[in-house]
C-alpha cells in the first residue's frame, strides 16, 4: 500500500528539499511528509487539489458519493477522529478511520485528518455539547500548565490519538494534520479563552507529538475561520509551528471574499495556504484569477447533498482543469524559487518578527513597533545579546545579522532562533522589558559542495554532503588531537566512520579525488562515555551531552553484586572505592523530567594492577609488576646516596627493570613517577 501511495506523489518528479523555505517545521519530518509539503509549495498558482470530508463513522461514504456526482475521486481524503456519545464505540470507529486512511492512500489519495475533541476533563461520551463547551480562564490556565490534573487529562487524551497516528507513520503515510480548527471563531472550547492561551495549547501539542511521540509524518495545518487578518493572527501559533495555513469559508456566493484570502496570505508569509473547509463551492476560474495561492480546497460533507448547490455545479467545479483530482497531478510543476518567504511583506498590523532577506551567511529581520515604551531593541541568540537595534516609533525596528555577529560565525544551511527584546529609556534605567518575540530562521545552502550534516554515534560518526554528485570519488581523513586516527575512501554524498573512541572529539577533512570540490573540514564529538583516568581504585568518566532534554544523568554500575546508582548533573564524574585489577561496566542514563530513563551509553573498564616496589636494599631495587601496560606513563626514579649525600639519579622505564643494581653507595631510594602528572604512584 505504501509503495502505491509514494508513486502517486513521486511520478510527477517532485524536487525534494528544493528550497530551504519549503522544509517542514519538524526538522525530522519523514521523506513522505517533506515530499507532500513540497507538492503544496509547487502548486501555488498552478492548480488546486480537491478534497472531500467524510463522517468518521462512515469514512468513505462521501468520497464515493462525490464520485457518483462528478465522475471523479477527490485528491484529498479528509475525515475526523471525532467525538463520542453513548451509542458509539470510539475505539472501533477510530480504528476504522485508520484502516480507511490506509486504503485511501493505497489508491492514491492524500490523507487529511482533524479532531473535534471533547473537553479533556469530560468523558469521551460527552459528545457535541462538550466540543462546544468552555473552560473558565483559570481552568484553561490549569490545562496548559504542566503537572496539573487538567493538563494530565489533556495529555492522556492526545496521547490516545497519537497511537492511531503512529500506525500511519509506520505505514509511511504522511498526514495533513489539522487539529483545533477555527479557534478565532470561539465556537469550540479550545478557542474561547483568547489567542494567547490557544497558541500555548497548539505549541504544547506540537511538542508532544513531535518530540515525544516522534510523529514525523505530520504536516501541521492551522485552520482559521472566516475573519479579519488581525482576528486570525491573534490565534496564529507562529511560523515555527505551522506548515500550511487554511481558512474555512461558508458563504453563499461562489465569489469568495478577497479579504479572507488577503489575510491568510499575509499571515502565511510564503507558506502554502488552502481552503480547509467550504460549503458552496467557489467559481474555480475566479479563484485561479484572483486568489491563486490557494493550493487545495476541501468540500464539507453536508454540501453535496443538502440542496445548496446542484449536482451540475458540483461536477463543473471538480471537472474544471484547474482542479486536481486523484491521479491528475501534472508532471510539469516548476521548482520553488527562493526560501519560501515573501520579501515585500510588511506586517504593519502584526506583532511578530519577519524575515526580509536571507542568504548563506546573513539574515535580515524586521518587526513591528510592539513595545511603545521601548527606546530600542536587542537581538538575543542562545541567551546572549549579539546586537542592538534602534527603534523607529510606529515602525518598529530592523537589523541584518551577519556571520561576524554570531560567536563562531554564521553557518550556511543552519537554523537559528533569534529573540527580539525591547529595553526602556533613561527614565527607566534602560531596563529590559518583558515583551519579547522570537523567530527561527534557516540560512540558505552555499554554492558548491558543502557539509549538510554530521551525526555522532557511539564511537562513530556519519557525514552527509551536498552538491558533490552521486558518483563522486572522495576521501575522508580523521584526526584525534592532530594525530591520524583513520582514513577511508568513499563514493557519493554519504560516509560513515567507525571504530573510534566514544565521547571523543575528532576533526576531519574530506577531499575530492577528482578535484571536483575544495577540501571540506569539520569537527565532531562521538557519542557515548569513556574513561579518561584509571587508577587501582578509581575511574574518571566523561560523556557527551547525548540527551539534551534531560533533568539529570544517572550513573549505573555494580560492586560485589550490588547495583550502585548516582545522580549526576555534569558531564564528568569520578568513581572511587573500586578494587584493583577488576573489570567494571559503567552505564550513563539520560533521565527526563518525568524520571523516565531514556538513552544510555556504557563503557567497560579494568582498574590498574597493584604494581609496586617490594624492597630497596643493598643497592638493589626489587619490583612486582603485574601489569606492564598500566605502567606505560610511569618512570622508575632511582636515587643513590653515600653518607646521606645524593650521588646519582637514574630514570628508567619500569617495564625494563625488575631487579636494578647500584654499586658504590650506602643506600638507594626508588619510586614510580608519572611524568605527565608529576605525581608518584607510591
């Protein structure tokens, strides 16, 4: 089934990842999701995908009825996870939705899903009245506050839906996911307490589904109801949380309002837009001429049978050459040109930051005058202020950030999150004001060959190149502290290097054997944990920060059959009280804020043997050497005395000496000395 779906998208030659602005907001989005989003970008002004909403209890009935009216299957199959009532088994219905989604995808449909969710504090059987219910502001604040009962109820409800979506992810099916629609109309519980609370709710769902559940097959669609630009924008979660924007249009005229279109275009700022629901179908030629950015349209279930439009008008719309039904995606769609941002957009009525220019080594930003009390603004990156910008009253501010403004330099093809914070004037002591806005921007790739990504493994790493050609003959050389660690040849854009030490920094050079590109360089720390110091009774461990979302790291090892557990808040620890010449396995776990043990790495270490000097007498040094390798860093220092006066000092590698004889002296002293640390062993 998956192969059939992929061919339905791929045969028209999608330029996957063709432009940086077309990338999904989820950096780990699946191949299929990226391909689907690229299609929507490519359709702008070239055609409009058709869609049909189906009732969740009978998830293909309207699709089939539309086929009977128009002779066409819509290109998008849409339904709902729905709400329950006393007569419905929602688990059975939702599995039916997933099975239908798989079947429709196998036939070439694009899958679109939404959810009329009952209030999380209500039972699933509460039905439509709960969907249209409300929370007080205090209750809504509890719902979006971690640790509260309401928040946990909400998590349990959305986690249940996530399990259904995982079935589509595992089948390789991308989904146009449109939760919490029409928030600006305040007709459902999620939109009745203002835009700020709704935005928090949306972002929390995005984080849960993306970073916790790994739902990398979702394209995030934000669907507004008919309204002004300002009304819509107050509920917009932000460019970093939305891939596609839609508007639900229910009006009797087939000449859809230009105001809704213009508002959505402004807010989208270059992202794809669509008509996510509609009643009476529009005049398609009017859409093509006046509202060409709409790339899809989905008809609501009621409106092909309720008499508001005739079968003939429905058939005329779906058979218009500008409409794209199942199996009709054209083969001549152009690549998207540029980063997917409209550079001439001036968001005069909005309070967000926008990109006005972008390259491989610079980013230009502009923002509205969102803080009237500001004397100026500062630009923050990773918690540090990197630039100051003045304020133009009524217009806000703007700045161009160059490679020299960022510590370590601005890198191409890299995402940066900038925060704009205003500060007061002299009368306030130039204090920082709390009203801030942020934006995440990805720089453009450079011309020619470049390193696209470097990923660390346990004692290994992989490098992906761009613009080098699939058959390019290349060579990688790896260094540890300027000493050669390994080298190998490879072909194409991908190479993996293994057999390295864990948690160790390596530098590398990649060269073209046929001179196709200049040498590329990089640095990477391998993942894992390593022993940086070992004695007879202690081991010092270091590891890379392999679980950034941690609350802490936990050390796990065993002594004399008893498990030892230690909480660690650093990336280094020393374990003491060990036995000499004994093998231990140490495991470092990343622990999240819920005290769940997540990722881990292990290392096995043997403590040093008790190499020792037995006696020094009559001019002879006697040593017991149980482990010669363990003494590699040590030197045997032998000092001879006559009448308590130092006569000679000799330095010898201890592995070469067991019995050492001195003559013409009254006494001899000897000890093992570490020449690196300048400390004696005994």
